[in-house]
């Protein structure tokens, strides 16, 4: 919704500055409607509002992308791991967020990730051919992968 608002920014600003719009606004009989209309105009013409919309949109887009991924029909466990990494990295690289907001967002997202993350996300990431060129051996995913392999091997040897 916010992206659509950004897409329509120029048209909205042109509309509230148009002579016909101003005449239409002045035709309202109720003072409350006129005041609401003035508030709308003030918000639409102020650049700070649009900066806020851009900020929220830039932060939410990767999260929405992740939600679409997990709602899809393709195997996504490994892809979730990568998307979470990208979200965290994207927040850090964001030019629109100040450091306090970056820290708050990263803390909130990392708390959710700690709650959601299992070793299977790491294994899915390691086994997904899409990510084979990433230096997986340089982070915790390989430790998780080895833990799962050991667990599976123990189970297999127990059932022999």
C-alpha cells in the first residue's frame, strides 16, 4: 500500500495543488470536512512525510519478500536462511535509517530469527544449489550441517 502511495506521489501532489481541487474543497459546508481536507493537503505536500513513507517501504520490502517466499510452494528452508541474512545486512546498509532505528530493527528481527531458526535452516542453506558459491564453510551453517549429519548417522546406526 505504501509503495502504491509512493508511485502516486506526483499525481497526489498535483491534485491537491490543482485549482479545481481547491474549489471543490471550498465548496464543503461542514468545517470539519474543510479541516480534514487541509490536513490532507499539508501532509501530501510535506517532503518529510514522503521520506517517512520511503523509509518504511525500504525496511518492509525485504520482510514482505520473505513472507511471500515462505507462503510459496517451492522448498524454502535454505532460502529463508539467506533472506534473513539479507534483511539484516540491508538494515545495516540502509541510507534512510539512523543508527538508533537500525539497532532497534536489527534487535527485533534477530530476536525473531533466534526464535525461528533451527539447524535445518542451515542444512537447507548448505544443500540448496543456488547458494553453493557462497563461502558457507566460513560461518555457523557448517557446524549446524555437521550436527544434523551426526544425528542422522547415529540414528541410522542405531536401527541396524
